[in-house]
C-alpha cells in the first residue's frame, strides 16, 4: 500500500476516536437532580432562614415574581407599581427534601389570613403566595391549603399561582440575615413577625 494511502487509512481510523474523546471532554458533568420552589411570604429577608436550614436545600434567592414589568428594581417593587411580590426561590434536591416539607415550612412562616400584607409590611407587593412550577406542585399546594383552611375558621388569603418570571433581587438583599445580623434582627423584631406567627401557629411555630 502506498504511503499516502496508509496515511489516509490511519486518519480514517483515528478521527472517530478523537471526535468521541472531544465530545466526552466537552460534555458537562451531570449534577444531581434538582427542583425549584417559589414562595412569597412578606419580606424576603425573613423567608430565607427557615429554608436555608433544611437538609436538601441547595440555595435560596430573594427576588420578585408575579408582576408585569421587566427587570423590576427593589425601589419599584416596594412602591407597589410593578405588580410583583417579594419572594424567595429555592433550589433543592427532591431526593433529600420533598416539596410537601417545603410547603409545611412555608405555612408556619406566614400569616395566612393577611390580605395584601404580611406583618408590618402592607401592599400587594407583600401578599403571600405559592408559585407552582408544575402540576405536582399545584396539586400538593392546593391540598395543603385545603388542609390548613380546615384548621381555622378564618379564610386563608394565600394565593396559589403558576410561576412566572422570577427576577433575583439586588445583591445586597441576598443572605441579608447573615450579612447584616443586627439590622435584620432589629427589623424582624420591630415588624412583630415572630409575635404574630406565635399567635397564629402556637407551639408549631419555631423561630428560624
């Protein structure tokens, strides 16, 4: 076989191997399955801690959801002009913590009777809501709300809504309770959050 033909034959054998190797190296390492949950329960600073401490929760992000304006800012949302509500978006491993557990934690950290407000913060931007990401979450949230309603005579005001675009809040809002513990504690106490949660939920409520 002529040298030129041998070279072509060798390249024909090696090329598929190199292509396969390159594709393998370019492919990202698969991560464990994750899921997303989004809840609005008033000031998002206060909604991060109870979820952060759960095993299986990978991250919590404070942000805005449920409005009509693109890329809203905190100043706009807090003024109540964008339709958004403050919320926390949770990335979690469903093999370690179930959505039902997240729902249970959510309820114990909100005032379910308050309409367009939570504790000292008033306006639709502080309404409580469960934003569902799929049919299973919708069904579990609806059943959970029904169960909670059965425990009280007053109407549960918390909404259940299909999740829309979630906009992460400005960086200084993230992990606020960790980065600004004194200011966070002062705000939480003055807002009467823990006092009201104790009134609603009694011994079921454990401060985060």
